[in-house]
């Protein structure tokens, strides 16, 4: 697990819709945007900004990722996630806004706009799979359990991540609020779906044959890579690189490792609560993307 400031990445390498809501709670939540615009004099180098009539909105950089490089193709093993409500810092860009990069570094020849599916809120576990017995399995390590989430902290107390005991341990997540976990409970990134942020859920899981039952808060918001756009075109405007988003549809984008934004392919003023940010660009959007939440064991996370 890595918590990063995206500018550091640059210096190194300059559908909930597909899953059913199994817990009988509404997955529709009010869209809240708490990003505050700043003045041009307050901008910092090597950062991505959304420019609108009110000022400059910094792209989201205070987040967790499970990868360490810019991708050239979509891959469902790549996840971005936010803890404890920090997802409100994702800026929203409208069609009549500008996407600007402020930099003194040499620019790459190709820019990648990696689109992420919004998998909603969940417990702090990812890269889950379903075994031959139709049980939801999780490896006892920090590639699977997020150490700073409530679920990760609780499991870590019992198995001690990084120890020999943990290496030989497979955890079965059996039920949530009495509902059995199945393949349909998982997102394409192998996260549990159908939760509401801040709500508490009764989780039944097994360490070997040892049954554990705990109340866990849904504190993690997951996004999974599922589409990719790329371009070699950009414009120079004053002191900025300006990116053209006209070929992009509404969705969440990790822009060339610079920052994370929510893009609305309509002009400001539209009711974005009515927009599905996970609508595939084409019918083939999920083809050739390895689905981690598959009924097999032994999925690996990119290092």
C-alpha cells in the first residue's frame, strides 16, 4: 500500500453498475465537492489544475494507489482508493472548464488518460477472489488489506501482516450483515460492493477455521482502472500545458500520473447526480482487461 503525493510520481517517471447491491442499501449518494478554488499566485509546480471562472481547483493527489507507474493500457489490478471521506477532494471538471498542468519539467511525447470505474464505498480489502468452493478469499497481507482502514487494522491485529504466520494464512470473508459473499458481490477490481460510507456492517470471516465476527465501518472508496485514452496533442497557454478532454466521456481520470479528476462531458450547471460515470465508452471497454474478481485463486498485484 502506498499513500502518495502525485507530484512524486511525476518526478520519478516525468459500474458499481456491474455489481448488485447485496446489502439492500441505496448506493445512490449525494455528490459533494469540497475542493476550494485557489488563485494563480498560489499554484505550485508539477501539479494538475482544473480552471473555471472561480479559479484553479487542485487535482486530487492525497490518495492511495496499489501501483507505481503510469500505465499505457487499462488493467483492473490497478486501484485508486480514498479513506475517511478524503474523496471529497476530487475536483469536478466540466466541458467548458480547462485542464492545465503547471510544470518546469520536460514533457513526455504521449499523455495517458486512464479512466477508473467508481466502485463505491467498501471495507478496506481489495484483490479478492472466489475459490472453487465459491468462497470469497483474501491473502493476509498489505496487498489485500489496507492497513489504515478499520478492516485492515482489525485483521492485522490477529494475523500480523508480514510474519510467517500471515504468509501461510488465507482469510475467507463469508458474510456481511448475514448475506453470503459471492462472485456477484465483487467489483472488477475485487472489492466488496454495496456499502454506504460511514455505516457499520457485521462481518463474518474466517482465519483458517477460526471464526471471527466483528462490526466494521465502510471507510474506503475504491476506483478501478477500466479504460484508457491517449494523446500526443496539447496546447501551451501562458505558463501552462492545456489538455484537450473533448474525446473523453464523463468519468474519473488519472491524468498521466499528475492527478485524479472527475470529468463531466457537459457544461457547468447540469445535475451531475443524474450522470453515470461508469458508462463504458464502447461495448468492448472491458475486453482484454484482466478481471481480478474471477473464480480462481492466486491473483497478483502489480509491483
